[in-house]
C-alpha cells in the first residue's frame, strides 16, 4: 500500500492533472458504480410500490392514508439521506487518497450521525401526526392513519443506519452488496405484506398497520444483514482496523451533512406540502397521487443513483488530486441523466393511462392519475439534472450554497405557483404539480450552472 497523501484543502484540487481520461471511460466508470446503486435504490422503492398494490384492495381511504404518510415521510427521509450521505463522500476521498484509517473513521462517524438522526427523525414524525387535522386532510383518512404512521416513523432509524453504511460500501467500490440486500428486503416485504395486511386462514390480518410493520421488518432485516457482512466478511477485513471516529470526525460530517440535510429537507418538505395541497381535493386525488408518485419514484432512482455515484467518483478524484477527472465526471453524469429522463418522459406519456387503469380501483382515480402522469412526465429531465448536479457539488463538499437554491426555488417560487394554479386559477390537483415543476426548473438550471462555471480550486461554499 502506498504512502497516504496529505489531505487536500476542502473543495480544492491543486496537483497538476495526470493523464487525461476520455469521457467515454468516465461514463463506463460512472455506470459501473451507478447501475448497482440504482438497482438497490429501485429495489428499496419497490417496497413502496408493493405497499401501494397490496393496500389498494383495502379501498381508496387506505390508499390515501399511504399517500399522506409518504408525503410527510419523504421530508424526514430526505433530511436523513442528506445527513448520512457525507459518510460516503468522505470515505471516497479517503479511498482515493489511500487513507484506510480516515475511511474507517468516516464510517463510524456516519453510523453515529445516522443513529442520532434516525432516532430524532422518528420522534419528530410521530409528534407531527398531531398537526394533520389542522391541515385540511379528509377525516376518513385521518381516522385510520395512526398505527400505520407510527410504524413508518420507526422505519427511519434502520433506514439512516443502512444508508450510512451502504454509502461507505459504494465509496470503496463494493456497491453490489447493497443490491443483494435491497432485494432481500423486497423479497421479505411481499410475503410479510400478504400475511400482515390480509392475514391467513381465520386470522384477518392487521390491515393498513400490517403494511407499516412489513416495511419496518424489511428495512431492519436489510440493516442487520449489512452489519453482519461488514463485521464478518473477509473482503471487508481491511476496514475493521480498530480505529474509531474522533469528535473531530463527527463534527466534520455534521458540518457538511447538516446543510445537505436542510437542503434535502427543504426539497422534501416542498414535495410534502404539494402532496398536502393535493389532499385538499379529496381522497380520490390523494389516491391518484399515490399511484403516480409510486411509479415515478421508481423511475427517479436512476438520477438519484447517478447523484450518489457522481458524488463518490468526484470525491475519489479529489482524494487522488485529479481536477480534470472531477469536472469530466460531473459533466458526463449530467449528460447520461438527461438521456435517461428524456426516455422516462416518453414512457410516462405513452403508458401512464394504462398503468393508472391497472392500479386504480375507481374510474375517477384512474382519470386523475392519467393526467397526472403527463404532468409528472414534463418534470422528469429537470428533476434528474438538479439531483445529479447536486451530487457532483456534494463530492466537492460544496454543500451550503445549494441550500439557498433549494429554499428559494421550492418555497419562494414553486409552492406559491402551485397554490395559485390549483386554487385561484382552478386547474385542480394537477395545478399543484405544474407549479411545483417551476421550482425544479430553477433548481436544475442554477445548480448545473454552479458546477459548470465554478473554479476547481479552493472555494467558499
């Protein structure tokens, strides 16, 4: 093992570039990392799709309860994902710079932050349920929501720990481990849902609560297996160095992770607020929103996975002091995502109606969902670009300035536009998402320009 590099200044790439790596080679490297990340994220998201399909026979109110929970849940999910993602970025820097002790400290600090954040997030979400009656949601939905809401709140702790550890695996080029364990979760979720929701024999099952308990069981099992692999697998023995995180490591991750947590939470909260606005139009609108959101969420895993991959690859380039690679990796990733999301736009327009009719139990829900699929299709390219550009900036530890972009784009522009279009201009629930799309456009263009135009030397983030 070579002598470890001195750490580069935060956000700086100062050494002369090594031999040029062509964009095609960087694209292959990105895809080799992004594909398993995407597959594992999609597998995790499939749990939500499974819930949607298996809860649908319980009726429109039950499906609306899943939608309402998901709309708020995404805020805390997003914040925790941003918080723990820095473990992977800092581990990637250490891996690129050949510093195993720093890598192990990043892992332990990430787990500590994940445990603290997951516990706090679960508690906050449980408390937040008390505010729902004041937000104008259908009373029939609120009457059946409580047990499911609590179970999904508890999912946040294993989720945060799993993704902190999974990010380190990706940083050391072992992403397929996460894929295998994600599919274990999906495989467990299907029979668990069938048993806990609908029962067996004379036992009628737990209904909506069963869906929440099945998700909690699946996420916890995935975490347990990943920890077992880390502690026992021979291939990971080099990470079991006996080194533990210092307070300084925890503080560094918190310093870079908290802005990301606020930024992701700002975006997630705006998405949740839009979901709550949809709830103003009744249970049918919420049910249609859940169908479209579940399907679009799976397709969105490609840009989300690419964002994770580009942050790792840029972080590795920073650790190896390769400014040429950091810039190229970011630009190639944005190009790949534009191509994918363009294809997604076409598919949603072409097949949205068919999907809506297959999943909806009522004709009115299917009709609403069909139009909503078209609206979502128009947002896809911009959504992909903003996620990928944010990932590239994250790899450079440029985390504070994007928070300003997020809060401005979604809260100053998107939500007021959503309110005006859906209410005063009488477009209805689809007006909510048309207005929300304006925020995506602003965030995508601004973050992309930030990455393209920024100097690849010391910056003030």
